[in-house]
C-alpha cells in the first residue's frame, strides 16, 4: 500500500514537471538561427574605350665581328648613336632602358658532322625599350633610331600610363556594377522576389595592350587606334 502511494506520488511529480516544461517552452520566445539566405548571383561586365597615352618601343642593335672585343665595340658605338638620336628628337635619356644584352660566338656551318665546330666570329646584341608619353612622336622616334643604327625593331606596344589606367578601371568597374544590378533586378522581377541586400562582390580587370611588329621607312606612319579596359564583377544578392 505504501509502495503504491509512493509510485503515485512520484508519477504526480513527473506530470507536474512535464506541464511546467511545456508551459515554459510555449512562453519562451523562439531564438533559432536564421534560415539559409535566398540568393541571386549575377556577373556584370563594363568596358571603356580610350586612346593610348603611352608607347613602348622595343629596339636592338646587332653587330658581328671576327673578335668579341670588336663586336662589342661596334655595338656600343652604334647604340650610343641611337640613344643620342632619340634624345635629339625629344626623348629623355631616362625613358631609355636596356632590356637585354648578349655576346655569343658564331660557329662555322661545316656539313661534316665529324669535324669539330670552330669559332669564326662573335655577335653582340643590345636591346632597349623606349617609353614615349607623346604617342604622336612614335614614327619620328622610330625613324631616328633606325637611321642612327638600330637594325632590329622588335615591336611597338600601345598601352596606358598607370594614372590613366587607374581612372579607366574605376569607370569600367562602375559600368560592371551597373550591369550586374540591372541583371539582378530583371531576374528578381521575373521570379517574384525582392532584393534586400548584397552579400558578396568579387571584381576583376582586363586590358590588352596592342603590339605591332614593323619595319620602318622614312616618316613611318603609326596608327594608334583605341584600347579597351574591361572590368567584371560577380555579385551575390540576398532576396526575400
């Protein structure tokens, strides 16, 4: 009898405890974590076009002689004439930089493979890069350098100065963001949702300088054309 009452007493306590827990659970505000966001991800592209404001000339002087000393001496004389000619047409000396220098032996081209090769001379090559901020002076500079002794024109590259490139980057980025926002609005409208915020943005830039390889003649005509700077963005929007 006593055991029965004890069981009943314990059961009553358990029931009361369960009731209190249920009441507490109902009255306690829900604080569960926020559910996963609903998103739209788009890629936007913006491109701006402008005239280049910098030109890089890749030139070289190549000389040959029977001795290494004579090949290097002839090369030095010719390169000094080239640099002075560039200065005479308005190119600053600081705008000229050496990009490569080589001195290699010239071997005989005997058809008898059993005979050892012998050195018949030496070839020296001095390559320079000339940076021009006056694009219109490109043809004049090229002609002056070639007339003075530059016998290799490796290329003419049109590009942007760092300052101008930074400005064009910002313009392209603004267009890319505008493009992404427009796409997202169209998608949200068609899907019947509403954009409530931006979660992530990833940016990228691309610019391709143009390079011409050409032989120069008197008053070489140089057509600069235009260059493009492109920005891209990947944007993730939160929608509701």
